[in-house]
């Protein structure tokens, strides 16, 4: 299975996190020790959040996810990274693009 990467941004310092679905691990690569520690800490502990369930837009259920347990969990938890750490996920920016700007 292919690794999945997303771009990170903390105060204009860009990097990325790469998730390996087979090993269930993530490697954070960013030139900010603060950002690296924040993201690694976030991914190391369970996250409890409201997840949409059912057919309508008003039905949610509280779930606790292990961020590294699956690719789906990783993606869902990454949507809450900024709120919990201040580190942004730049979903529309391919990893490595910031180095060429």
C-alpha cells in the first residue's frame, strides 16, 4: 500500500507528514522543532470527536479514534490538527511544493 502525505504549515514554515498504512506509523518532516513536537504529540494519543453518521447533516456520534490505526483515522484526525495544535494542514498543496516557491 502506498504512503499518504500531507503538507504542514506552522507560521510560514512548511513541511509534511507521511503516513505508512502498512506499518501504521507517521514521519513528520518540518524545519520547526515546535511543529514537529506538536504533530507527533497529536498523533500519539487518541482523539475524541463528533463524527457525522447517518443520512442527514445533523446526525453526529462521539467517537474516539487512534490517529495511526488506519488511513481513514489518520485523515479524519488530521482535519482537527489545526484546532488542537495550531499547525495547519495545507490540503491543496502537494508535499514538497513549498520548497520550489
